C-alpha cells in the first residue's frame, strides 16, 4: 500500500509537467533516468543536449506522443541518444525512456510514469528487455517478436507500437541529418 501511495504521489507530480524532457522530471524519476544511463553506457557523467522538437513529424509514426530527444554527451563525445515519449494505454498516457546507441539500436527501455491502475505489468524489467538490440522498427511485432504479458492486454501492444514507431522515427531523423 505504501508503494502504491508513493507511485500515485510521483504520478500526480508528473501530471503537472506537460513536456517529457529529462530535466523536467521530479527527483525520484530523474534517479531512474540516471541509473538507466549509468547501467547502459557505464558512466554517471552525462550531459543532455535537447534537440529541437519542431523538426519531428510524429504524425507519420503511430502510437507515440510528446516525443523529446536528447543527445547524451560524455567528456565532449556523443555516447548515445535518449528519447522520451508517451503512449496511450486504455485511458491514460504513460511516459517512457528509450536509450539508443549511435547506430540507433535500442539499448534500454524504462517506464518512467505509468498513470493507469491496470497494465502496470509492462514496467517489469524482464519484459522490457525484449526490446533491447532492436533497430529500425525491425522485429517489433507484438505477439510475434514481442511476447504478451498477463495483465497488460492494452498497454503491452500500445508500448510495442510506440517503441517501434520511436525506433523508426529515430532512424528517420538520423538519415535526415536532424540528429
């Protein structure tokens, strides 16, 4: 019950924020972002360079909303990219982070804020590991490449569609010279 209360408090704080940039999240969520970056890229000393959002045409990429992309820099060198996005479950949006290496391969997926009372099973690390190593939307078909998970009948396909679209968007932006 205490854990549920903590999640609800953090989620209500996040609802105040309209954007999905790393610097805008409350400290508990920022700690999750920092931990994901450290475990993925092996360093804590990372700076975020936010890329301009107006150049993203996400209408061609279904299942994602409020996309924000940041270059991850360490000692003056780019080590990867952080893409923050939202997707919609049954009723509510949920926010997540997808870390990409420089070749636009997915390195890690982390659910940052899950607002619904159902479907939270998609936050399980073992389930999210299925997305790692995927590139350019390939092998990201729900119930074919990505296993379903009990209790997340709507959220699991929604995040799968969102991550596939985000992967395609990132490759598109790189090929267009916008990253």
